[in-house]
C-alpha cells in the first residue's frame, strides 16, 4: 500500500508530465524549456522518470508567472499547486 507521501509524489509526477504536454504544445515555449534546462529532446525524453527532471519542468513554469497561470488554467489546477508539486519533487517541501 502506498504511503500518503508516495501518492503525493505520484500525483506530482503526473502533474509534471501533463504540464510538459502543455509546454510542448507551443514551440517557442518548448525551445525555452530545452534552453533553460540544457537538455536535448532525447535527453528530456530519457529522463522523464527522474524526479529532478519532473521538478525542473514545474520549476520552469514557476519561474515565469504568465506560463504558470496559463498552464494552471489549462490543467485546471491552482498555480500554487504547481509550485507546491515542484517543491515536493525537488525535496524542499514535505
């Protein structure tokens, strides 16, 4: 049986993957993500199971308020929920 913390992290991972889909729907935004993370598309794809990559995806959004709000609206989650998920994935917030 999964613990509450592991369930939260699974939800956070799913949120990050959904957010990535939203990011990649806009080519300039996708290019900005790759540029800021330093990842090539193949590296991003290969590292999607890593917490650090998932955290970086959400941190990318939290660093740009317009994207954060637009993504939160598209995914029907509060912007603060995206920020909290990023912190949990980074291990900086319980």
